[in-house]
């Protein structure tokens, strides 16, 4: 499952953090008792969530969100794992395709209906590859 939307952010790491935040919220709402392993290629976002980094963008509302996410991760035993980007990991490659697609569609001013329909096809194509399905089940 995936979720995408445009967010007004000032830093790439901030956007990565918000994407992880949305993914965790979505996973917990769909299956609240399931163990969650969050994979990301963003060391900065994972460092911020694990408490190993103090990001410059985490002020005011974002700092509050970050502290809430840290508590949620700790309290629910959510695992954070780094994966190397652009190295063939099927789920990471799929996430990258979706991000590039969303940026290009936004630049071209496509309607939300067109964007979502195309994203649905990208996800279906990505999971048609058996290795992506196996990685998702393993995670």
C-alpha cells in the first residue's frame, strides 16, 4: 500500500521525515497490532527519528511532530532500517519511481485523477515483479 501527496517543505530530509511519518501512520491505522519495519534510504530522516541527529528543520510544529514520532516508534517497537538507494532494492526503486512521477506530473499540472491513476499502474507494475512481492512479505 502506498500514499502520496504534495507537502510544502523546505528541506529534502524534512520531506523524507514526513513520508516516513505518513507511512507509519497508515500502517498503524490499517493493521494496528502488526510489527512494523520502516525501510528508508534517508540516513538524515532515520537519524532524526532515532534521536541520533538533531535536524535543523525540526522547530516549532515539526519538532513537536518529530518528538511524537520518536515516542510512537519507541512505544510500538517500530524498527527503522536503512537501505541503500538506487541499488536495486525493489521497494526502494518503486518508491523512487513514484517520487519522480509525482514531481513530473506536478510540474506538468496534471489533475489528481490522472496522477493517481498512473501511480496505481506504477505500483501494480512494481509488484508484478516477484522479487518486489517477496521483499514486501519479508519486511
